[in-house]
C-alpha cells in the first residue's frame, strides 16, 4: 500500500510504466536485503559465540529475510506480468489512480505516523524510569522518524 501510495498519480500508461520501473528497483533492493538477512541469520548460527543466545536473532533474521524475498519476488513477478500485458497494465493504472483509494491510503498513513509517535512518546516516558539505554534508543528512533517526515515533506513541497 505505501509503495503504491508513494508512486501513484500516473496519467498515462507510459507514465505508469516509468513508475513501475522505480517500484521494480525498490523491490529488487528489498529482495536483496532479504537475501542479506537470510545470509546474516545463517552466518550468526555458524559463528555465533553462544548459540543459545543468538538462535532467536538468527531465526528472526532468516524469517524476515525469507518474507522479504518471497514478497519481493511475488511483486516483481506481478510487475513483469503487467509490463507484458497492455490491458492488465491499463487496468492496474486505472485501479491505482482511483482518487478515493488514494485519499484513504494517505489518511491511513498520516494517522499511523501520529499513533506511532503517541505510543513512542509514552514509551519514552515510561522507559526513563527503568533503562536509559531503552530511553535513548526510543528517543533516537522518534527523532529519526520526525526528521524523515520533515525531509519527505520538504521533498514533496519542492517537487509538486
């Protein structure tokens, strides 16, 4: 949903095809990151100092990596299929340019960021009583999200 939201608004099939090229590159990067995650998990199992302590992370890395590879592969296949079939490409462009769906996705994304920030700030307050490491991690993550939101806002103000 978020990738479709970020790369929608194509007026013609040729514009949509160009947006699909960008999506395809992002999906390829996602798939490669998944392979890197799987390799990291396997490497952690092989050279991890304490297998019982690193087994959870190794499994998590392999699992997340596998999901990234599968989802990326499925979406890359869909894009390849769309690029070969002009009628399917046209239908998908019309479907993705639906203004109502686009507005719903924008509202959901904005609300999600606000809800996430609310919970992060609550967690920052609570964590300050227990662990400064957790406090600073949450604080850095929250500041990072705010910087990303501001930078994307500036980008879209400049390019729209």
